[in-house]
C-alpha cells in the first residue's frame, strides 16, 4: 500500500521532465564536441609550452607549480625529434610553426595591423623583434609593447604563440634613418654589416627546435595578402621572396605602383667580371652608376596587370629581405647574413650566396606583391626615391 500511495503522489510532469533531461544528458555525452578544434589547439599549446625560463623562446612559457617544500625544481631534460619536423605545402594541416622576424627601427601601426590580418593560425606563429638602443628605438619599443599588450589580452584567435623583443647591444652605424642617408653608397658597407649582425642575433636567439619556417618581414611592410604564409609555403622552396612594390601617386595625381626592393636578382657575366677584379674586402652594390652589374632585377620583370600569373616563379642568385620565407633548416645548416664581404656580397645578398654554397636554392615570385607604407614626407626621402628611379631607369 505504501508503494502505491508514493506513485499516486508523484507528479506526471516531474517524470516527463526527468526523462527529457536524462535523454539530453546522454546526447551530450555521446555526441562529438563542437569545440573539438579549440580543445585540440589548447592541448597542443599546453604540450608545447616551455616548462622552464631557459626553454626555447618560441614556445609559450608555462610557469611550473611551486613545490610544497619550496625547493627549486631542476630544469627538465627535453627531447626533440628533429626528423619529425616538417616543412610542407600544407603547413596548416601539418601544424607547422612559423617564426616571423622583423628588425625594427621605427614602429608602424600598419605593420602590426597587417600581421593581425594574416589567416595563418596565430597559435602557430611566434614573433621576434630586434630594436636599436636609440631614442627612436625607445619610442618604437614603447609603441610595439602597447600593440602587443592589446593583442595578447584580446581574443585568443588573434594572440600569437610567443613574442620576443631584443635590444641591440651595438650602436647604429649611421645616425639617421632617412632614406636618402641610408642609400648613400659610402654608408652601404657599415649599414649592411650592422643589419647583418642584427638579423643574425635575432634568428639564432629565437629559432626553436619546433620552428619549421622563418618569415623575414621588414617593419615597414604594411600590406600583404592575408594568405601570405600559405601562398609562399605552397611553392615548397627553401628560400622564396615575393616582389616589393610601393603605392604612390604619379605626376597627374593618379595611383600607381613602383619597385621598392632591388636586391632580388639573377647574376650576370658583367657582375662576375667586376667581382673578379675587386679586392677581397670590397662589396658589389646594385644600382650605382659607377658599378654597372647588368644583373636581371626581379623588380624589373614584374607583371602588374590584373590577370597576371601570381604563381610565376624564377630562380635567383640574390634576394632581398622585405619579405623572405626560409625553411628553418637553411638557417640550422649555418646560412646566416654575413656582416663581412662574402664573395663580395653582404646581408641578404650574402645570405643567398651562402645558402647556395650550402646546397640550397633561391627563388622569386615576380608577380606576387607585398607593399611598404607610403611614408615619403621629407625632401630627403623624396630625393632618395627620385635617385633610385634615375639609377634604374636611365
């Protein structure tokens, strides 16, 4: 009788609600999670996190829990299987880490905004910067840190895996960064030696055992395709450089574009003869009237038409560094930016020569463009652009 009275007092609505909740709970347990990708990313971030301050800077640091007895835990022994590291035409599918490196003397907001538009997963991107210890460098550091703080505290999909900022431990070779001053022939050797030292310090400090690709990106590049990394990696070349053209307005006020980087070239017999008659400590420079190399410049073979073949590719002997994708193994093999004359070449051009001596090939995309900012505002800067135009168009 007691059981019957209990059943009579039970509300049918309660029974129905209990059944619906039980059914929903079973569906939740058995169905795949809609956040599987996010959980996978979070798990990979945790597994790849550095467990000690001395771990590679390209891995996000995970502060270990303090032991109960207060004793410092010794650094872990970490094993990296380098043979499992890949550099493929599908870097996203294979979860390949990209290290973007930028020597930075001035901070341009357009550069940072363009980084944020890259569609390559930011959880697979590590950033590295090297900044001179000058008044202008201090201002650039402050602006960069402000941009980093905003991004890294914002939405997780925009955050980068890690960010490293280095300050140069040597003085800049020339006091002014005005374009006319930077392009003076008498400043080239000292300027390129300093840039080489900065690039070498940056790459060999930040490259980690999980780095698949290194993308060198100048700090004044403010416009690239959002798929820049995927596009360049899809060619599966050890060293690949796109063309760099700058937007400007012509004498009629109409928008146009013009070459900006002339350091990507195919060598010539004339340049070889010049080098053969040079002292060992002199360097070849491209585009100066008293040093005619007659090289084939990638900037001069570009097709700017709307229907151009952006995947057209050519072999190169020298490369520029405005945007340069390098398989990390090229650097691991010892290819660096010589701060001294190497076969009469320095910096990015010397890097290309050294890489070729190590057995790696260099390639260029003449019809695929990245663009610097249009920041010509001073008489000296304008004179420099006119000077460059006369050097190559006369």
